[in-house]
């Protein structure tokens, strides 16, 4: 699987919080962000499916 690189600007407070969560979950920051985005997309798609009903 090819992986793209993206650059995101975030507040330093948000970065600090993400770093702390990643450390607690023994993940890299990159892995945490990918996990969060994946879960968001799953929830988004579920919501869209429910709206069709």
C-alpha cells in the first residue's frame, strides 16, 4: 500500500495532548493520528448510512 505524506498545522496545546495520549497508548504520534482519522471516517460512514434509512 502506498502512503502519502500530509502536513498539518495544529496548536501546540493540541499537539501536546496528542503526544500524551500516544505515549499512554504506546503508539507513535503518526499511528495515533491515523487511528483517530480512521475512526472518524468509520463513524461518518455509519452516520451517512443511518441517514439513508
